[in-house]
C-alpha cells in the first residue's frame, strides 16, 4: 500500500483547526488535515456484484474485495465499509475524476458524491497507535490488524473510518465534516495524554 497517494497527499494550508494538534510533535506524532479529495460512496445493485468487479478491473485495474479492506492503486482506492458498500477515493486533481464512475458503473452500483461530507486526517509516527487506542475500541496492532484492513468504528461517539498506509505507521482517519472540530477536540486531549504517558 505504499504506492497509494494518501502518504503524499497535500495538507490543508493554514487550517484554522491546526492549533488542536500543535503539540503533536512533542508526542512523536505528525498530524495533517488533508486537502479535500474526491470521495464517493458506492453501493452495489442487487445481483450485480460480479459485473461491478469486472467493470472496475476493466476501467481501473482494481480488484474489488467485498469486505473491510483497502484496495487500489495510486489513482483510486476502494475502502470496504459494509456489505456491498465502499468509499471510492481519488486525488482531487485526478485526470479521471471519480464522478466518472457513475458512467463506468451505470446500472451496476449507486454512486453518491461525498466529497464535501468527509474530512481526512493523516496521523503518523511511533505513537500513532497509542493515540488512537485512547479512543478506539479496536486493536490496531499486528497481527490482529493488517495494513490492508479498514476499521469502521467510533471515537468519542464520532463515527470514524480508519486505515493504515505504511509502516511508519501512518493512519488515515475519515470523519464526517460536521464532526471534524469535535474530533479535533478529542485529538487534542489524546495528544496531551500520550505526552503525559511518555513522561512516566
């Protein structure tokens, strides 16, 4: 998964939320709010799973997997979020915008633009798992958790979608836009907690 674009995606410049993670480096963390990406929800139509997989292989060389994993290449990834459901994500400057999926998958899946509905955070560093463990009731340690897996859960009663992109480790955390600042409040406190733990 190192070739996926998330590790190199551009951060939002001068974010008004950056003060929430101002102490991240003191905890051995690097936190970035990513600039908006193209994000669509994809829901397979009844009985069309095989045809959907073939269409994605044809158009994007993407091997679709119907479970909570991340699959794809540098131009597009599919995140399994439920039975027959995915989030399809590609760079905002992609030469083939993700909304073209509506034509490519016509009659095979329902496509809904979610680009304005999500914000993505990139959290990396040796303390990343410790940070997320302060709010996430899912073990992100291998072998229980592998890099290809996607976690759909909650932190501080806020829905999150989490996956790992490299061995740093680097995690991407998807949060509903309307809960973005609430998540930042939680993260700010969690960062302070990690710093205190490291002093012990």
